[in-house]
C-alpha cells in the first residue's frame, strides 16, 4: 500500500512553486527509470516493486496535473 501525499480537500487549488514542480517531475522521472529497470530485469520477479512504483506514479501524476504555479515574488510579504 502506498501512502498518499498530504491530501488536498476537494476544490482546494494545489499551489506550488516552480522549484517544487521541478522536484515533483524529477521524482517522476526517477520512478519511471527505476520501473523500466525492474521490468527489464524480470517483470515476474519484480512484480510487487513494479506495482508499488506504478501506484506511486499514479499519485504523483495526480499531484503534478493539479499543480498551479505561484510566483512567490508577486505574493504579499509580511
């Protein structure tokens, strides 16, 4: 079972900085690469790990697809 990232309540916008979005995409790339290696090694032997990564990728894709970039320099400063 894959623990989801911090949940966003329904209707709440997923605001992220460009840096955070870049990190999410880098994580996605690493997971895809890891998954490919496991599949090439042995899809059957690595089935559990592959399924785990697939689940993580699904949650990560949801987070990336719902991201709205916010420019911190344009935000009010306290």
